[in-house]
């Protein structure tokens, strides 16, 4: 019985994908030769007659020049496999009878490393020293001496490829492999790579009892960012109600305990990709893990682009702290030298490339491995690499052939060979992101499942995307630069339209009762919806989801991300005409932004004052007076903290007057953050401005005065509780 995948030498024959691959990369082979190869491989070592091939490929009763048709198919198979009819390694001819497949077929690997990298690039060359350093880290992790390695370099230089090699070695040592990715979207969820690790862990462990044991007491806190925890474990108590800073550190400790529990059962490798896109919370959690890594059987690898334009302030600070404290080892990758390019071309082609060809490719790519491979594929598909004898041409003359000077142009020309429908599908997929699910893609394309599947298979055969195995099959662009090349070919209006279609598709697919496997998971996609709507023309929906994403980030202590979400939402609101509904939304965001600014930049930060002053003006508009008192109280606290007692006194007096007026009107009852009715407050709170002023006049220091004022407020609140 034939299996879905059979492997021989460095080739794979995949029946499910209907594809021949060499070292993980697709090999171009037409339908009929591929069908013949499937038949021969299924009958490995046995004679397959020419009559049987004719009947199984073309059918009975078909008029055909049998000799020419089968000979052509076998010749194409041998060309694709770089086989020789005189000394065959794969397909041997049985004279006057037929053919026999003679290569040894081995069972395909199904390791964890292959699950997250279904199509690795070509054989890695010229990285022996760097790889040896990383592999030594695996041995140290197995001995409970955890380490952090940071792999850096330009895009396409092989950072991910290097991490994949280490992952394959870790898998061979029976280590657990955890993988997470950062995102370039400003609206990406806080702690994204760690969220991916947790989600992947859940997807691969469907038994609630085992999941409950693995998560331990940390499940309630981890559920802050993974709402699906509560769907699987509905008995979970709610997370602790802590101040943002404490909640953040508690979450850090809970995640560390979770990882430590996994590593204690089996030595573990954790890979965090694209740290140059990491948010402040992700980098802070990485630093927290690294500080406690040395006694764990855990090795962590982080990859990042080291170009100045890619290194953010947060990443620069984290790198400085880690490297200066000798908590991390940096492995910097550069472009391959000329002999490295020669070795790579030999590996890709199976032939020895002439020095002139190596020089041309090296000059065009500057040794960047991704550029080398993409240029090779492009020239091979254009039939410009080999002469009629199947050997390298003596000179490629790349400039004369108008070969693209950058990889984006190379990719664009490769995409042009795909059908129009497939290119449109890839445009939608590129807008969704590097990773995308089939259900969301189908809903976004608004097409039949079979039609979308055909387009996906065409793109997969071309090596543009590949599938990632798991309980829920998803797809990934084979390289981020390929996705960017697709996006670069779209007009701004088209991208805006696609973002809107994707956002609406996510809402439909994830809505409760939709019948999809994503039904009821809308909370898991809030940041994605914020991103897509922010790049569409639906500003109201963008503001709504940015607001929700900010509140979620704040709930887990990621105040930098919360502040950014609120600011983005307010920037979009500026584009809308002033209406009561718009003002109400801005008022809520300004109050939240003030709190986030206080947590990030300090209670007395000017950014907080600007937000509170704007909130004060908005709260005085008709219908919003119930918010006046809490805003004025925050302004009093802001100026008191800065020692500006005169301003603090004025805001306190104004706030008390406003509070009395609210109680008189009955507005306080309708305010979600209403002050206590002033009729229930002790007289000494109403006299707070005068008391603070008196303390200042009698020579007390600012600190003493502020403590006095806070004590009065605290006592007043307790008295109000007793009165009520």
C-alpha cells in the first residue's frame, strides 16, 4: 500500500501535495512524468512494463505513440533527478520490457522540527563554526546549564535556517521544541511569540486532564492572554485582581513556571524569531527568563535583524543589558564568501558550477543565501542555467538577461508564472499575514473551498507557500520577503480593500454559531481585527478593536502596548467629524491613555496631563458631566505629585464643587467610575484643599504635605464606607 510520502536519497515524493521535492524544495516536473514516477516508486524493485504504464497513465484504448510518449516521460524524470541512464541511481531500464525503480526508499521523518519547517531551504553551507557553537548550547542545556543565543544578520542571510538546523539536532536528541514569532504589525498582541507557544501547546494537547496538570496553578494567569483556556477548562478561577505592574510580574513568573515544568520533564529548546519586531513586553519577558535560565535544562535562541533601521530602542536596550551582563551569546551571520556561493550552487544543482558563473551570482547577490537560491530558481525556471548537454553555461550574462537586481524583482517574476486566480489568492493571503489558515483565506476570498484549494496547491507547488502540520492545518509563506514582494505589487486602494475583506471574514468565521472550527474565538483575534480595520476605510471598527486591544494589554501589565493602541485609536478618531458618539469614545480613550502614560512614563508625565486636560474639556460637554469629577480628581493628584500645590488646590476645589453639583443632579449614579456621593463624605475631605494649603504654609515639605493629603483621602474613603 503506497504511503503519502516516500523518501529516497535527498528527494521526497509527496502524493498528498502531488509534488517532487529535493532537500525540501519543489522540483518542477510535468503531470505525466510525475504520474510515471509515482507508479515506479510504488513498485520499488519490481519490473513495471511499458504496457502497464500506458494503461495506468493514459487508459485503455487510447491511440498513442507509446514508445515516444513513455521515453519522453522517463527522460524528463531522469533530468529532474539528475540521473544517468548508463549508470542509473533511481530508474533503471529493462530492455524491451519496461523500467524498475532501484533507489532505496526510506520512511519519511515526522519530527517536531519538520512540523514547524515543512520546507527548509537548500543545504546549509559555510556555517560550520557558528553551528558548532549553537550545538554546544544543546549539550549544556541537557546538563541543566541553560543559555540564550542571539542569531543576528541581514534579511535572508540564514538566521531562520540556522535555527532550524539546531531544532533538527534538538529533535534528534529527543528534546522538546517550542517556537514563537514576533510580528511587524504595531497592533500585534502583547507577548506574541509566547502566546504562540502556549497556543501550540494547547493545540497539541487536547486532553483537559493532561493540560490541567501541565499548566498547574499558572493556568488562571496564563488565561489572561489565551481566552481559549477557559473554553477547555471552564472551572478556572479568574486571574488575580492586581495593579498593572504587579500583574505583569506575576504573569512573568507564571509563564516561567510553566516553561520550567515542561523543561524539567524533557530538555527543551525555545526559538523566538524576529525579535526586531518584538514589543516591549516580549523583550521584558525574555529578559526575565534569561535572568533565571542558568539552572534549567532550557536553551533559548532569538533571531533578529541587526541593520540599524531594524533595531528599535527597546531591542537595543535589551541587547545591551543581555550582552553586557554576559547573559547571552551573539552569533552574527554575514553573507557567504565566493567559495560558499560555489558550494551552495553545487548543492542546488548537483553539478560543479564554473568560476565565471559563481562570480556572476556572487556579484549579483553579495553572498546572501536567500538571494542566491532565489536567483538560481529563477534562472533554472527560465531555462538559462544549462546548455543542451545539461551542463552549466560558460557564462550566464545576468545583466543582459535583465535579471532582477533585488530579490523582490526575482520573486515578482516567479509569481508572474502563476495563474491570475492564484495571484489574487496570494494577495489576500499576504494581507492576512505570514501565517494564515485555510478557513480565514476562503472566507476572505469568498469562493468555494475546492477553488481556493486548487489555488493554494498551485502556489505550494511553486514553492511560494507551504503547509504547516498540526491539528489545524495552516499555511506559511516560504519567506517573509516573498510576502512583502506580493504586497509591494498591490496598489494602496487594493490593500485597503483587502484589509477590510479580511477583517469582515475573521468576524464572520469567528462569530459564535458560525459553524466554523474558529466559532466563538473572536476574542482571540482582537489584535488582528484592530490591525486590519486600522488599514481599511472602516475607522469606527478600527477604533473599537484598538480600544479593546489596549484594554487587554493593560490587563496583563503590558502598558507600553496599551499606550500605543490608545494613541493609534485617538489618531484615527481625529479623522472623524465631531459628534456626541465620537466625543464619548475619545473621552474614554483619553482617560485610559492618561492611566497608561502614568504607568509608562510616571505619574507626573506631561503626556498624562495632556490627556487629562483633553478629557476635562470633553467631560464638560452636554451628556458627559458625570465624568468631570474623576477627571478633576486625577488632575489634582497629578499636580500634587509634581509639587504644584496651587494648581492642585484649584482642581480640588473645582472637583468638589463639580461633585456636589453631580450629586444634586443625580449624575453620580450613572457614572461607571463615579465618586462617592459627597453627602456621605466627611467634612474633612471637603476641606482638603484648605488643609493642604495650610500644611504648606506652616513650612512642611512637599513630601510631608503630599503624604498628609493622601492620608486624608484614605481616611475619608474608609469613613464613607462605614457611613454607607
